[in-house]
C-alpha cells in the first residue's frame, strides 16, 4: 500500500494513519502539497503521477497467490 499525503494538508488526521499503518504501507509526503493539490497542481504529473504509475507497475510484477 502506498499513501501520498501533503505536508500542508489539514483534512486527514496524519498522526492516526502514520501510526496505525506503520510497517504496512509506504508513505510519500509532499511538503508543499495541500489536500486537492494531488489533483489540481500543475506539477502533480511530475511529483505524483509518475510515482503512482511506477508503484502500480511494480505491483503488477508481484506473483499472485
């Protein structure tokens, strides 16, 4: 599981998911991002989407049960 979150985001409870999912997920923090920047930022393609695509592609190479 990969979780992308913004350092300027005030919507989710960061402390909760960081602690609860510790060791179960990889976290990607973008310090200057707010909640909707992941959708609307002009730099989201370079800063987020390329990483998401890479993570998905790597997951597709994992052997299925």
